[in-house]
C-alpha cells in the first residue's frame, strides 16, 4: 500500500512538473502579447515589483554565464557547447515565463475576496471577512513556518495577513495549507485593502 501511494505521488509530481514546464514555456513565448489576467470588475494590486527585478537580474546573469561558458566549451568540446546552449535556452525560457507571469498575474480584490498571487508561482484566495492584518516585525523577516506563505520579496514583508482558518495555497509545483500570508504592500491600491472595514488591523 505504501509503495502504491509513493508511486502515485511520484506520478502526480511528474505531471505537475510537465504542466509547469508547458505553462512557463507558453508564457515565455506568447506572454508578451497577453493582457493582464485580472477580472474586469476587480481592482488590481500591483505588489510584485521586487519579484520582477529579481527575475530580470537572474535572467541577465544566466545569459552572461551562458555566453561566456559556451565560447569556452566551443573551443574544446563543440558537442558539449551545443548541449549547454540548449540547456541555457531552456532556463532562459523558464525565467522569461516566470517574468511574464509576474507581470500579467498581479494580486487583486474582487468583491469580498482578496486573491493574492505571485505570478505563476502561488495563488491563494482569501475572504476579507475575518481577515486580520498586522505590521510585519523584525522577527518576520527571517521567520519560516510551514503555516505561512511568504509572498514578499526583496526587502521582506510589510504586513502579515492572519487567515480565518487553514486555506489552500495553489503553487506551480505543489499546494500548501497555510494560516498566514506574508506580503509586501506599498502601493496605494494595496494599502487601501487594509482600510476595509471587514479587516482587523
């Protein structure tokens, strides 16, 4: 029974990896012509600038390393240089897909529902009723907990949202049950969420 469950989990993980690969590649190739994925009557919350900057920096670093190593390998092992170039191209497509996901899939408020997204990486739908928000403290910068989803990047979270019970966060490769979400709210649209009468601050 245990071995069957293990094989089932392995197959499920493999399917999610394949699906993630297809999604990232498609966003990399056609994401430049896609419209932001926010419902028509929803209010977008643009809080992913830090993630976008990190993705751009990572992409430039991979590109520079790929060119330099390709030139070195080509002199000594052309076949190895070609394989390395294909792997670098695949990595760049993943980074571009992730970048377009961050650009197109911002968080938003839709009625009494707050949909927090980190591009294609994570998405969690949070009811505004019963939601508690507090200012992030220094301990939150290094805090890692299986009950917390960290959507803040760069300088760390500005707020921690305490959920009314466990909620499933859907990730690109796996799902998690969480009780808190660490976010970085800096834009006026994001800060307006915390002024909602249904949120306890």
